[in-house]
């Protein structure tokens, strides 16, 4: 089957790898990448759409016909923006896009990059956990063809990058120890991206995938 894919966050650490996998896959025939600003990516099956407002998709609605897979990899790091903006980026952005796609392609498979500790009771004292749990609930309630939430622990970047905050600087330094302490604590960006990509194509037996599930997909 040839799949039409919509992807967000395609310039980020994980999303960029998912995009590479889509470009290289014979099972993906069309890619619509929603971006804030143009990139230099050129490919016969790649279409880049600059979105001025990630809360409004009236102008892009026609693009969402016959979508098979959505890879949602856009988000904000804790502490990188004020609390109200953090909520908009991690909850309102994905929900508004999902509603727009669902209207045109209700049978699509929606893959969300969430995070370890996401709280579906939405009662956690940590905003990250509340907001991630809330968007998981909202997307699940839309009843796409299928919905999957990926909850990685620390994501180890296999390429050198500028770390977003002190936590990630320290985590990268102690990554060898994290690996020894347990497979539930960390995953590489490559492993995570491959898991997201493969579940988008083939589905999975559970809606929520923790690190242990994603590692099994590498076998």
C-alpha cells in the first residue's frame, strides 16, 4: 500500500529522522510537511507547507484528503516557554491539526510523540505530565482509524546538538549510566523515530508505547 503522510516537527531531533525514513520508504508515496519556515529539502514526493498559525488550518484543508498516517513530532521542552504557551504548543496545536485532518481523513493512523510520565488523569502537579495526558485523552477521543502515543524517557541525540537546557546537558553526560540502570529510562533518537515510523505503517497492539515497547520494535 502507498501511504500519504502528514508530518510536523520534521526539522526537530526525532521528526527529522522520521522524515528521512519516509523519504527512503517505498511504502510512502506522498509527504506533506507542515513547517514554520521554508527548508531546503527537495524530493519528488515531498511537499512543504509553511503554516502561519498552528491553530488554524482552513487554508490547508484540501491537503488533508486521503491521509493515511500522521506523524506528530512537534512540541516544546519544559521551561522553554511560559506555562500558557507550553499548553498551547503541546495541547492546542496537535488537537486543532487532528480535528482538521479527522474531518477529511477519519480513518488515518495518528502517531503522537508524547513523553514518559504523561498523566491521563490530568491531575499531576507537573504541567508536562498534565498537558501530555490531556492531549493523549483528546486525540484518543477523536476515534481515528487508530491512535498511538509514544512515551520516551530521556532521548539520547545521536548527532551533536546544542542542548535545550541543563537537564539535557547532564542527561547526555550520564547516558552510559542510564543505559546500565534500565532500558525504561532512555532511548536514542534513532530508535524512537524508527518505532514511530514502523507503527505508523503497521500499527501496534497497544495505544500507548513506553520505552520497552519501542525497544521491542527494534528486534
